[in-house]
C-alpha cells in the first residue's frame, strides 16, 4: 500500500514493477552488447586492417575508457534532470554511435568513435540502480536489481557471440553492425517500457564547498581500504578483459587453429559468472567478504595458469574457472564499497565503476604489448602479476572487520 502523498515504489507483481524489470533487462542488453561486440571480432579486424593484437584491442579499450570518464558526469546529470530522461538520452546516443562506428573508413576514426560510444554507454550503468531504487519498493529492490544485472550479463555475452559468426562470413563491420541493430531494438523496448518517474526529486549539483561532490570524492579516496577495493576492480577487470581480448588470437595460432566463429562459443563461459557472483554473496554472508575475495582471486589465478597448457580442453576449463573466480571477486568488491563508505556512497560506487572500466582500458591494451612481444606465456605472466597485486592489497589493507552482508552481484 502507498501512503497518502508519498511514493513508496512499485510493489512486486504490479504492472509498473514488471515494466521496470523488463525495461532494465533491455537497457543492460543494449548497453553491454555494444560495449563488447568488438571483442569477438578482434582477430578478424586485425587481419583486415593490418594491425597487431595490441592495436586491435584499442577498439575495446577506447570504449571502456569513454565509459569510465563519463560515469560521474552522467550521474550528476541524472541528479539534475532525472534518471529515466538521462538513460533514454544515453541509449539513443549510444545506438547512433554504434551504427556509425561500423562505417568508419579508418582504424583511427573507429577508435575515436568507440570512445564517444563508450561515453554515451556510461549513462546506463551510472544511473540504472538509482532509477530502480527510487521506483521500486525497497523490500523488492534487491530482487529487481537482478533483472538489470542479468541484462548486463546477457548483453555482454550476446554481443560477443553474435558478432563473431557474422564476421567470419561477412567481415567484422557486418558483425558489429548486426549487434548495433540488435542493441537498437533493445533500446527501443527500454524507451517504450520504462515507466515515468514517480520517486525522483531533482537535486542541486554542488561540485565544490561543504557537502559538494568534490568533497565526497576526496573522503572516499582517503580511506586505504576503499582505495584497495577500487584497485580490485582496476586490476582484476584489467586482467579479465585482457584474457577475453586475446584468447581468440591465442587459439587461432598453432597448435589450435580454431576459427573465430568457434572461439566465440567460449564466451558462453561468461555464464559461470552469473552463478559464481550469487554464490560468492551467499558464502560471504557466512564467512566474511575478505576471505571470499581472496579465495575468488586465487581461483581466478588458478584458471589463468591452466590456460598455459597447450591443450584445448585445458584452456576451456581454465577459462571457465578464471571467469567464475573473476565474477566472484568482482561481486564482493563491488558490494563492499557502499557497505564500507560512510560518506557519499553514490560517489564511492561511481569511483569503483571508474576504476573498474579504467583497468579494462589500460590493461586490456598493455597485455597486448606483452602478447605481441613475448607470446601468450608473456601475456599470462603479466595478467597473473595483476591478480597477485590485487590479492596482496586485500591482505594488507582490508583487515578492518566489516559485518558480512549479502552481496548483490554485478554484471559487466
């Protein structure tokens, strides 16, 4: 029941609740299908444009960098103009830029367009949870959030596995264009289904001064524990994206010689993350976040080392283990940030997102330099070092006990 004169959010089972769930599912698909579609066609793009693996990975890194730098500006825009309006603006801009990207005549223009596309895409993950929290009854918010998270997982997966088979037959431009059209359909569904806001109240955006955004950001950057959690996202996401950027190059070489359309099937291992993130949350509620974060990172490292074995079944199993470990660690770190922050929790979460996609941009490219110079073993050594540093930071800086709470898993 809604109290007179107040908005308590849509109840589970209501028409508005169902529309929000489906709308956010579509928003997640539209966003992450576009963001990661290029990852599935990197070897084909590299051959067509006569560039190496590291250069090709810039098509992914540019988009995630654009998303990272745009997260906080989009969140501020939504405070002023509304969550739904902001997301609609973002998804329309991203869809237009996604179609334009596939038509770019040179690699340099393509990278520039991917950066702009990433900036537009940043308007969804930075605002979606705030929209949900204001429009759904708090009793049901955690369950409703799973719809958006499922959409991010399905979007990231479908963008990869749709683009690669099409690209195998018709070229990478056709592959990414098909995904852009598919994402456009999901974007239209989001616009038509997302209910008008009832719980939003415009907020004055103060960048400086007492209580301003600048002050809240600084407070969250002065806590070594929070910075360590940001670094989990930076380092682990960097390693995760690097593996998925270059696994196609590795399996396309001797002794595997696997075509890109077949390699794209390996992206189904992404689904292990849906399972492991939920399991990590439940286990953390019992044993504490710190232990589960360390264990998940070690699992990730073990899966990575398995991928050194020059035998396809070992690489596949290693990728499954690596993916499950990453999503377990990410869900713990992401959920720990607002629980640990005492001031400016929205800004604390935005900082995690910024570091998370910043790591994707930086290390998704740098690992390619190791690949081109030292081969797959060199790339694995570099990625392993990132995971080791993340574990060390957890051991040293996350000693302060925090009451374990169920952790809401987060998508890509």
